[in-house]
C-alpha cells in the first residue's frame, strides 16, 4: 500500500513534537491577558460609593480628555508620518538620505525619557524660556508660550514618539508605487498636491 504523505495524513500532528514551543506563546498571552481579565471581571461587581463619586465628578472629564488626546495623536501621527514619508520618497534634495534615517531616531528614545527631556527644556524654568526672558527682558505674563504640561503638550510628545511607525509603513508603500502613475495623473491635469491625494495616497492606504 502506498504511503500517505504527511500533509494528507490527518493522524499526523506536527505540533506533538514541539508541544513546549506551541504552549509557550499561549502561556505568555495568558499572563499578559490577566490585567484585562481582572478589569473585565470587576465590571460586573458593584463599585460602591467611591466609584459613584468618581462617575459623578472626575470620570467624565477623564474620558473627554482621553478622547481628545486620542484624536489629536491619531491626526498628528498620520499627518507627520505620511507627510515625511512622501517628502523623502517623492522629492530629491540635499541631505535626503540622511533625513530618511534621522526620522527613525525617535524609535531609539523611550517615550517617558523624551517627555521628561522636552518638559524640562520647554517649561517656564527651562533653558528655552529662560533664554527668551534674558534676551527680551520679559517677565511672567508678558509673553505667551505653549504649555508643555497640557493635553496639547502630551499629544505632541506622543506624536514625536509614534510617528516613525506610520512613517516606515507609508515610506515602503510609496517606494513600491510606480512613478508613472503619478506622471499619468499629472498629464491628465492634476496639480502635484491633487496627484498626491488622488493617486499616491489612495494606493498607500492599505499600509
């Protein structure tokens, strides 16, 4: 009788020989899921007076601030990531190749380190505002400066840390596109900006 090929034999189980390697990811996933399961389990339990107080006072503000932060970071990451990817892919200028790799540098800096550094640099007692007051003679209240300790400042820090992920995916997608497609759009009367939004950006959307 002819021997059945392993991939046709339903009794053949390749994972039996490597059961530890198969179970290891499941164990890691279960450990990581414990906090989520604890939170989900607590949703069904009464919150008591403390929870009622939070819902009536600070929770709506926290949720609103979180939603604003999410929307701002999402918009900023898309604009910065896609914009920089298109710039270094579609345009030729001095230092372009250096900029391609320099745009990845935020990946090497932990988010909390960057947040501490920029906060110390841009706060009222930081070197930037101190130098500005020394040069102009201004005092507190004489000038406006963006507050780094705000929702806008937090969103800016998240954008600086997270945009390289979008930049990498968008850059690869733009590099895989044929320049002839954009040229065809230009010959049909599209301006450079409209060619980007009508041709290049829709093709890069899957990324």
